[in-house]
């Protein structure tokens, strides 16, 4: 029997504290290469008090800004804070 995958999300307070912060990709994510910078531009409440962060990347693809949603566990696995 397969073990269900549990997604860990940010609390509202955790998510709000990251709003506007700069990040860098540690690994390639949905066509965004490792090392690309971005900013947390918005929050998305996926479930009651369970938020994901929306990152807008500095990289344009076909002339368009790219956005990705990150749960807390995805954020820790894929991104690092940009200092």
C-alpha cells in the first residue's frame, strides 16, 4: 500500500514574513534553471491557514515573466534565501 504524500504549507504568519523577499533556485524548477533569482510576490491560501508562496522569477521565457507556487517543503528543497 502506498504512503500518501503530505504537503507541508506555510502558516499565514510564516508566509507573510517572506512576502517581498528575494530567493534563488537551488535546482532547476519547471524550466527555471538553478541559480536564477526571484521574489516572493504573493501568497495563495490553498487550505485553511495553509499558504503557498508565489515566486516571480527575474528570467523571462519567450518575453514573459514566470511564476511558480511553492509549499513550505518545496521551498526548502528548491530555493534558498538571497542575501
